[in-house]
């Protein structure tokens, strides 16, 4: 007998590597009041089929032989095919072989000559799912939703031909609503959620959690559904406990004209900040349970040295000081037991720079050196005055991104020498007091004024 068992085991193990052509054949069942559900398991089980029968009492199994080779039935338990025992009492009618009473929670091997067919029979009745109620657990943890189900139902296990235990998924479904980030619209949308349970449990853990206020519905299982006896239970309306947040930032351009920052000196870095003053708005969006909002500002990326805290959902801030500042958002639920952190934003404000050109040529070639503008970075205060050689003020501006187009009252002044005076303050605290010449180069169509020091056009003040 030992040799016989080893013989069966060798063929059983070989079946794991490849399903033989014999797997195309099957057995049929009689005596079941409900449809026998047929499942094709994973190849690593070595099984050709799993059959789920609602109640195996009074159910027979029949195999139709394909030739004249003798047919032998074996049965094995959790020990695997190596311990299979030959079955007696099989009724033969020509090429038909019938086992009068199939037994559940057992594996079977039908041997026809050198071919073998491996299958497992599940008696569903002892595992039948009953659902009576569903509610949220009184104590919840962050990052998961815990539910309590009132019902019963045993897991369904089966064994491969080498004795390895597997669980047959009953596909019990828990449906609810949760929230999903919509990056295009920059918002959270409520979307359906579902978690499929392999087996019934009185304690159900949903991970990821439900992020929306919702009702929970449990239905199943896959076998009752196919037999049209599906069970179902629904919870009351449950407030979300876990939180999730998303944030984004938008920096306001310092100028909206076509020459935006054309005269700014880059600090060589990308991202937020650059030249002060940097006007940046940080936006946050949270899931249903987010009640408390906090933006933290720190001088270090670990947020050990906090500079400021803001209890705002959205934060607008103008950065005026040179250096690196770190910001992050924290959203928390009503009792503060769950918190979600945003990414860390790095705002880098460069040191101040101010350089002044000494010549330009308005009216010569449009778009080419036709405006006098300073080169700068991180100026938080700025004033510039333009004078003619007589000390008469021709132009005044306070935005360093702007400039002088060489015009007074809409007319281009004469070529020659003009003068500027600048007072400014940098984000690094540096004070600037600058003055110098502005040479307007002779342009086509202008009257010659070489050596005259330049004249403004004749206008009435």
C-alpha cells in the first residue's frame, strides 16, 4: 500500500507543474436541489476543478470513461494525494462509473489508465453565510475603518494534491462611499468604494478606510448570489474618522505684462520663491472628517524651529525676507486623533541685486533696447526718478519690473544724457542709493542734439 500511495503522490506532484489533457474531462452530479457550482482553481493546487454543492447529502458523482481503460476512484483528505485511499462501492454501467454518495470536504482522483482527474468537493451547508446586521465599531483607528457584523459563516478551505491548504474566496462584498482626489479639478470627489472579503468575520477591517460619511452594506456570498439566496445587511449613516489631505500652491506673478520678470536676475533655483516680494497662496483640500486646519512655517525641513502657525484652510503669504522657508499643512479630525500631513513646500528667496544700465535707444528698433529698466532681484522697496540735464523730473516709478520708455507726455525725448536716482531696500535688508547717467542714443528721425546733453520734447507743463 505504501508504494501505491507514493505512486499516486508522484503523479499528483507532476500535475502541479502542468494540467494534463485529461483536465478537459469532468464529472457530473445528481441529486442536488441547486446548481452545482464549478470553479477552476489556480494551477499550483494541482486540482482540475472545485465543485461547490449546497448540500452533499444524497448527491452522487458520475464519470463517463472515454475508452476501455479501467477506471478507479480515490479519495484524499487534508493529508493530500499521497495518502489517497481507493474507493469501493463505485457502480459501473458500461463506460459510466458512479459514486452513489459524494462526500464533502474531500479531494478525489479519478484514474483512467494513466490519466488522472483531480477535484475537490465543497459541502456548502456547514459554511452557509447568514447576515443579520452591520454597524461601525465604537472605537476607530486612523488609516482603517472597523465594522462589526452580526452573522455567521465558516471559511471554506480546500487542500491541494500535496496537502497544502487554500481558502476558497466567498467574495463577500462590503460597499460604501469614499473620497478620491481629482487632480484636474483640485478637489475631492465622492466615489463608490468596495472591499471584497475572502470569508466572513464578525470584525471587518477596511483598509484603505472609508474617507466619506456613508452607509455600509455587506452582501454575499458568491455562491448564495448564484443560487439567488444572497444575504444582505446595511449599517446606519456613519461619520468618517480617518483623514486625507491634498495641497497645492500658486505664486502670483510680480507683473502680468509681456515683459514679466525680463529684467529680474535669477537665483539659479526652480520652484517657489525667487525674487522678493513673493506672493504665494497655499491651498488645502481635505476629506469629510477634516475639521481642523493648520499651516506651519519653519526655518528647517524637520519643523523643529517653527516661525509661525496659521489656523487657516488656505494661506496667502508674501515672502519679503531672504532665505529658505519651509511650509506644510496638517488636517485633523474633530477630536484630533487622526492627522494627515501635506508635502513640504520650500520657498527660497534670493539675496537682493540692483544693476542699472547706462544707455538705451527708444524709437530706433521696436522691441530692441527701447526701454530703460534695472536688473534686480528681491527688492521689497523701490523708487526711481528720471531727470533731464536741468534737474527737471521727467518720470517716476515704484515697480522695479517696470521701466522708462523714453517718453514724456507720449513723445520720445531727444537723444542725449539724462539722469536717474534710485532708493531701494532688499529682502536681505540691504539699502540701495544709486544715481547715474542714462544715455539716449541717437535714433532715426530725431533732431541732432549731439553735445547738447539732450532735450525733452516741447511740452507744456
